């Protein structure tokens, strides 16, 4: 058997998936979502997040992206889940790594108006529509997002 079969041949480096980080940011029983302005998923609701940078940990990326996009700080950040998406617009393959974190204080601001229309808090069981594809895929894996809920100052191994 040839390990380099036509279906499993190595892809050129420029065809490798992008790594995205999405943050389930909790304020009580609500999650923060923003409405997208970008090409793929335009007007879909998304969690704060973005691309993992070289040399950056997933949790560092989560804190940076939330700060850059909303002006908020996060605490009690933990690794949560992952999903894999192929976007037909732009033909991009993504692996999305999810982090769950707690909100400390303040209200989100639209810090990148070219990428996001607004930020709003929604009960985790009543998310808006339409949702960004990675969130749809996450919900297929974990329909009850409360399993990822964290609160400030609670040890990371004591989830709700």
C-alpha cells in the first residue's frame, strides 16, 4: 500500500489550513457575539476571535483578539473545543480553536468597524441568526454551550 496515495498526497504549504481562534466570552449566562462585515460570513454573528499568530499561544491569541476587537479584558480562559471548516468564498480551509473565558467589566466597543457592525450579549440558548459557520459546526458537536461556561475567579476545573 502506498502511503502517498492520490487522496493523501502532501499539499503545498500555501494550501495548509488557517488557524482561527474563537472566544466564548461569558457574562453570566450570556455570550458575546458580533455581526461580521467581512467577505465570508458577511452579516453572520460570530464570537470574538481571529488568526493565531506565529509564536503566540492559543490563550494569548484569545486575549489579544478580544482586546483588539472589543476593548475588553478576559479572565479564567481555558481551551474548550475545535471545529474544521471549508469556506467556499475565498476557498479557505480553517481549523477553529475555541477558548472559553469570563468577562470582568465594561461593555464591548466596535474597535474594528471595517470587520464588525456591532457587539451584543445573547443568552447562550438563544443565539441570533444567521450564525457564522464555525459556530454552527461547534453547536453540532456541543449543542449545550453551557458546558463551556466559566465565571471569574473560579478555578478552571470547576465549570458550571
